[in-house]
C-alpha cells in the first residue's frame, strides 16, 4: 500500500539545511499495524504528516496504492487523502468553535453523506467512545484526555482505509489507553491499515511491526512484532 | 498629563508599526472628513460667514414690505424708501440698493458688468471705508442722473484699470458719461456675501442704469432692497414697531397703491429670505450625503480597529496582569483611535481645500456669476476638528471596550462560539451598513448618469451642434428701436458674410438655456372657462433663416420672409402641438389668433392686442427643459416684434468654435465698439445649461458612491481576511480531515456573501426610500428604475464577491502543516 523511497525532509535554517528525515525507505502493506517509535524530535510527526499527505515538501518518492504521490498535483493529493486517510494529531486539533458532535461531523461533511447516515455514524461514535454526555460541550470545556478521545473518534468516524495516529493515547489513563488500542486492533482486524506513533512499548505491542527513528534515520526495523 | 503624552507616543508607535492599516484608515478618514469639510465650507460660505469688512453686523437689519398675498419679502418703492428713511428714528441710517447689469466702456471694448444702484448712505450703513477717493455724497443722491458719479469695486479697478490712478476718470456706462469718484475696499461684497457688484451708481441714476423705465416717481413699483443700521439701544422689535406705524401712515395717505402693505424687519441673513428655506434644504441634502460617506469610512476604520483589538487581547492581558485598570487600557486604545482620526481630519482639510477649488469650477460664469469664499476659516477648522474628535471617540469606543474586556477569550469560547462572537458580529454589521450606504449613493449616481444619457438622446427639435451664439443687449446702451434695428441688421449681414458661415440669424432667446418668453393668446373657439386667464404660450421672436439655421423641420406652410415686415399683415409660425390643440393640425396654416396685451414691466411688454395669421407649422421641440412634455410654442417674426436684446445665431463647421466666435466679436465691435457682447459660446454649451445640476449631482454623488464602494470592498475584504487569519488552524484541521479547496472556499465565501446580500437588500430599501428626492433632477428615467437598481446591485455583489474571493482563495492555499504547527 505504501512505499517510501529515499524520502528526505529538511528545513532551511540560518545555519543551512537541517535534516529531519534522511533517506527513509519504508514499505507498509495493506492490513498492517505499524508502530513508529523514537526519541522526541526524531521526526515521527514529520513522517506521519508526509504519509498523511499533509506535507508535500519532501524529497524522494512516495507511492500510495501505486500512485506516485510525489508527482501528484495539490488537488489530486487532496482527493487521495480524502478518500483513504484518517488522522489523529498529537495535539488533538479539535475546532474550538464547534461542539464535540459538530467536530465529529466535520469529516463526514466532506464526504457526500446523507444527513441521516452521518447522524447515525456520529451517534454511534459518541456511544462507542462514551462521550455522549459531552456531545454539546466545546473543546475548551473538556479535559485533555477527553479531547484526545474525541480526536480519535473523529479520525475513525468515516472508516478510513489508512489510520495515522500521532500518540493517540499520550494523555489517557492507562485503562482508556488500552481501550483505544483494543479499538485499533479491531479496526485493524477489519482491514484498516494503521500507523501509529507511540512512546509506549505496551501500545507498540498491539501492532505487528515497529519502526525505530533516530535523528531522522530509520535505525532499525523489526519484523512481525512480539505480541499479537 | 505625563501619562497622556505616554499614551500618545505609544499610540503613534503602534500605528506606525502597522503602516498598511494606518494608511488605509487615514486615507478613508481623510476622504470622509474632507467631503464633510467641503460641504461645511459651502454651508459656512452661504450661511455662516460674516460679511467681509462690514462693521458690527449684528446691528444690521433687512427691511421689506409685506403684501396682502402673503409675500413677506417684497421690495420697496423709491418714494416709500424716502419716507421710511426720513421718518424712522430707530436707525443710524437706512440704505437702499438694487442690482442691475450695466454696460461699461472706458476706452476699448465695452463689457457687461455687475452694477448696483445704491443710496448715498449705503457704504456708511454697511460700515466700510473707501480704498481710494470717496463714496457717494448725499447731494449726488438727489441730483437727477446721479450727478454722473460712480464708485467702482477694487476688483474692477485692478482688472480693468490695472490698479492705476482712477479717481476722476471718465467712463461710459450704458452710453452715459460718469466720473469715477472712488474705489470700494478689497473684498467688500454687498448685502449678500456671494454677490459683489463692479460698479455703484447713485439711486437717482436709475433711468440711465435701466433704460426705458422710470421707477423713481412710481410708488407702486417695488424694486429696492433696504438695509438699516439700528441706533445704539434700539432693538429689532422696536424697529419693527416703528416701521409698522410708518407703513400704516402710508396706507392712509396713499390708499390706492399702499393697500394692505405692511413692513417687516429682521436681522440680516446671507440668503434672501424668499429662497432661504430652499438653500437650507439643499445644504441639508448635501450634508446627509457626505455624512453617509463619513459613516462608511468610520465604520470601516472601526471594523479594522475591532479586528486589531481582537488580535491584541494578549497585549491587553499582559498589561492587565501588570496592573493596568480597564479604564487605563481603554484610554490607551482610545488615544490611538483619536490620533488616527485627527491625522485623517488633518489630511481631510487639505483635501477639502483642493475640492473647494474644484467646486468653484462648477459655478456659473458671466452676469449670473456668484462669488463664493470657500476658504477654510476657524469655523471650518473647528468643525473638522469636532467631527474628527467625535467620530474618533464614538467609533474608537467599541473596539477599545472589546479589546479591554478582561475575559474576552472566555466570552468568545463559551457564550458565542459560532462565527467569532460579538466583535465579529459588530464588524459584520459595519460592513452591511457600508454596502447599504454605497448602494444608495451608487443608485443615485446611476440614475443621474442614465438621465444624462437619455437627455443626450432626447430629440430637442433643433440641431445645436455647429451653431454659435453671441448675445447683445442694446437696451443698456440707450439705442432706440430704429438705431437698434440698424445695428442688428448690420451685425447679421457682416456675420453672414464671414467665410465658412452657412447662415446667420437673430432670436430673442435661446431654447433650453434657462431663459424663455411667452404671451397670453386668444384663439377663436378656445375661450377659457370664466374666471380663468387665457392660455399662455411660450414664444420666441426670430429673424428670417432661424428655422434653417437651427434645422427646425418645417411641416406645413412657409418660414418667415422679408415681406413679413413691420407694416405687413402680422404672421406667426407655430409648432405641431399648438396646431393640433387649437387648429386641428396642419390645416392651421391660414388660420388666425390674437396676441393679448400685457402689463409692461420696465418698458417691455405688448401694449395692445394684435391679430396674427399662422403661416407655417414646424415640428415640436423642447423649449424650457429637456424633460418637459410637448407644449404649444410659437415663433413671431423679429421684423414685427422688436426687442433690444437679441442673440446672434450662426451656423458654421462643427469644429470651428474659436475662430468663429472671435470673428463674431470682431464684427460686433466693428459695428459699435461700445456695445458689450455676452454669452459668446457654442450653442451646445448654452443648451447644456439645464443639465448643470444633473452633471454636478452625477459627478458628486458618483464620486462619493465610488468611494463608498471602495470602502465597502475594503470592509468586506477586511472582515473575510481577518476571519481567514484567525481561523488558520481550523483550516489546517479541516484540510487534514478531508476538506478540499472548494470546501474551504465555500466556508469563507459564505460569510462574505451573506454580508453582501444583507447589505444589498438594505441598500435597495434605502435607495427606494431616498431616490425620490432626486426625481426633480431626472430625465426619462424613473427614480425607482429597475435597471439602475439591478445594475448597481449586481456591481456591488460582484465587487463584494471579489473582495471575499481574494482572502478566501488565500485560505485554500493554507499549508496544513504550517497551520497546525503554529500554536
Ligand atoms: N518549521 C520547522 N523549522 C525547522 N525545524 C523544524 C520545523 N518543524 C519541525 N522541525 C524540526 O523537525 C524535527 C522533527 O520534528 P517532529 O515533530 O517530527 O518530531 P517528533 O519525533 O514528532 O517529536 P515528538 O516526539 O516530540 O513529537 C524537530 O527537531 C523539529 O525541531
Ligand atoms: Mg511528534
């Protein structure tokens, strides 16, 4: 599904180029559940953004379902993104001026969905994530963990083929974190390809593969993960 | 004081830090305030400014007669004036005056000048001193013919006599010799600030100044304006009481002419009493229009400040955390706003000075010329200062209060989550207001422009292009009819003989030039119902070749010819409407009607009934205004109806204006150098006279409307751009959640489109309510013309759309990574 070939990413800074990703080669097959790990600042979020087609300023080649993403126009890339990808941000990025329910509706509103269907999906998500009671609150009226739950719910609500999650449990109680991981596992079993960034070995153990990043280099790629 | 200075310094620094905002704001305010300053200078000049040089004008009063018909501003006859002057003990002096055109020659070409007949005490009463020589002496005011003395204006002295020695100089006025005895001081006007005579003659020179009439002995003829200076201690009420008593005495003594006539005394005003309410109304309308523009400008600036205030919550929060009270913060922000408005006001004054010069260019020239002093004086300055200060305060307050709200972010998040809350709703309201006001102004301008276009299409019934005019008034020159006829015959002959001239003719008036004559007629079988006057028909007295020169189509019968001479049977050519109304159409040729005798005024008028035969029928035309309905009109032959003031019409090649006019001038002065020519101009210009108000309205309102449109566009742009800016992060999130460029565009366009739609709706309602005040100016277009409304609405909508599109497109270009990184 995903092939990265010599992907590089740098920023022009006063001192010249600062490389954030260096010659990253990565293959992810459909149905995989990959965990990306590494120290802070090693380029995990950057990698995820490139995979999520939110960042197009990179060097190298990126093939997604055989399409050469690095050659696509802005418009084509946006269309591809819309069709396949769900994204959980490290810092949640809920829309402050919308309620929880409205935040959940946003991805659906961009996907030509009938009103009834979209309402049913939102109700279902509220229920599954146990945030029904919070549906009319605004993000700033939620705790950090609750916001993270909403962000995850929003990323999966339209049932994306590829779920990219940047530390989806960073602010959650370990019990809640486990529930999210269980949910990811179920989604993965149902066919969703998942790439998550995590600092937790436990979370990584839900996946079947770990990619280690250090200073922008993929230092070690483990095969089929230890635990199932 | 020290903190105020700090506030000012800090405010100036903040403004300089965002030069784009400051520039747009100051420019908007400069135009808005400048437009208001211009109109105020007009109000100031017409209504407020004191008469220059006049001593203690609070002691001056105007005296008029009151008539049984309700007229309260009637002029006074000479004998009555003398009676008032000699018997009213409340005045230090009571002066009389009348304006009258004069023909002046002092060697070289004669010219028509603005003259005034004045009583000898006129200058005393006004309280001015001569610049040269002396003013009139009481004796000269009694001697018949005004003792042959004249006073001239400073301006004429400089212009005509080069400022050289002029006292004692002989001049010829209306062909009579006068000696210049003095020069009035520079800048001295008259009882009216916008009229300044060039030549002053004693009242007793009336017969010379107005040949053909003798008003001095006529108690029934009111022609004088009276202005008195109250004695110390005398009040206007006392003067009124005294004059009423004197008027009563006149009534008893001269019952036949004085019946029902009283006297009215009131403090002086610049505008003659009878037109004052019209002038005030006109000024008020103008003030409202420019007031609206200022409102648009202020709303725009306030909107921009509001956006900045919102963005400056952080700065305010820090200040508050450092111990600033809310009042202190508001004051800081208000100071900034005031600074902005005062700088705008300062530039506005400069702009006004420039616009005043422009306005002066629109004022009619020639004998109708009015003098306006539109200089910026302390009144104008204080007005502008007050306007700038007040608008700065009022429109700075909302942004200041919003920014200083200590928990503004909390309010925004909890109470008004959608659309950004109170501040942005307020901004939206400002923008809606701007669009609505621009719509009103633009609709008004569009109606004027449409009128001008339909005016150009109107078939006037004659062809003005290629015709050149020169008017000669022999009546001032003391020509009798025989000499006058000879003069005009030779003038016409010489003009016709000029190379390139196709034809030449003479006529008493020029159609559509603001001057028209007419008489009452009697037509057999068309007697008016009892008690009603016979029909009044507009007419022109014309020479042979008139119809040919102006290309007026002859439909039946014949044009005038040489045989229609003085002793021959009286004839007339009438237009289609008159023929249809009274004579059953073209069979009118050969029918008869009667021109009725009319009371003579200043020696002009038909003394006895005259029967005439219709010899021709011509096509209808427009005679007085372009917008008039077809009306009866008749041409009378010049040979049978002499007048001392005639206009030479010559037809020449279309582009020959300058040489033709110069040649006509030369020929006229070859016939008699003492005779002044007036109104030497292409006929198209004379005909355009009736369009001047429309042109002025179209120009002024159009300019203001375009400016309003620009401001409204800036307003829409500002609101949408600001929304885009403050929602960058949200855009990033939405893109990450699958929003396509079109989705983002729609999101932000919707905001602007709603604002524009509401604005256009309100503007349409406003325009429907207001444009009917324009109706009297319009030709061939209704004040609610759907085309004008639709076009303006579309233009506004299009401009508003573009104004949203620019920032909305920028929103689609937002890079989600950058947007989301930036916390
Ligand atoms: N706009 C930028 N300009 C320069 N450097 C940048 C920019 N954005 C990110 N970086 C750098 O890129 C590197 C990788 O950042 P990234 O967010 O991918 O790290 P991360 O692995 O996700 O870290 P964390 O675990 O803390 O989230 C960092 O060193 C960061 O400083
Ligand atoms: Mg990260």
